[in-house]
């Protein structure tokens, strides 16, 4: 009887870990990165259509999580071809010189109720800024969905140079919203 009790206790101790999944395979087709800003007092929105990266998230050890997300800046969709061409230019993103923006996490703090604070470095146009990104995580089948919203100042990254460096026409604050889906297993892109 003692052996049975030990076996059951050992099995119970292993059960939560046995069912836990580590989410590592970024699924761009089920993800979205959007942004919102003010231009002449009017709210505008856009999105990026191409991004990739690496994620490692084990719900049983969230403090060990890591993420590297890279966004192809030329994949911007402002809602018009003219707008897309304008923001790819030297005064804005200068995509020939700086084709990608990158976020690399440096720490994760669990806040409870599937809420987290992810600290890291955001790099755009060769400039880096420390950011703290609030995020929630929900699981859906074999996938985890990371969602959040944070604000950056475009002036910190020289996005909008020359006449556009003033904030009277295009506001300095840009609100970034993300929904990143990751599955358990390896990334099909080999990331």
C-alpha cells in the first residue's frame, strides 16, 4: 500500500508538468501588429503585414520566457499606396538603410490573472529604447495568444525627420497593438 501511495504522489507531482506546453512556434498568419496615431487631430491606423521572430514561453515558468520579434518596415500598410511609399522614405523609416524594427525581451514579470510585464529593447532606425510592454496570455488549443498595447514616441527613433520632426501635423505618440500567436513545437520558418 505504501508503494501505491508513493507512486500516486509521484504521478500527481509530475502531472501538471506533463500537461504543460512550451509555446515556441511563431504563427504570423494568426498574428497582427497594428498602430494608431493622430494626424492633424484625426485618428489614423495602420498595420505591418510581415514579421517573424522567436518566442519561448512556458506557462509554468513565465519568468524564463523570451521573445525576439522583427518587423519588416516596408510591409507597412497605411491604407494607401502613396502613404506606404512616403513612410518608407528617408524622412520616416528609411527602409533601404533600416529594413527592420526589432524587439528583444530582457525580462518577464508575472502580475497574476494571465497578465505580464515584458521589459526589453525596441530598435527602430538604428536607435534603441528600453520599453515595458504589458501583455496578457491566453491559451487556445495548442496555441498561446499574447496580446497587448504600448505607446512609443516616434521622435525617440527619428521617425519623421526634417519638417516632419515637429509634432504639430503628425503626433509624437504612436500606439502599438499586438496579437502574437505561438504554437507548441518548432517554428516552421526555422527561426
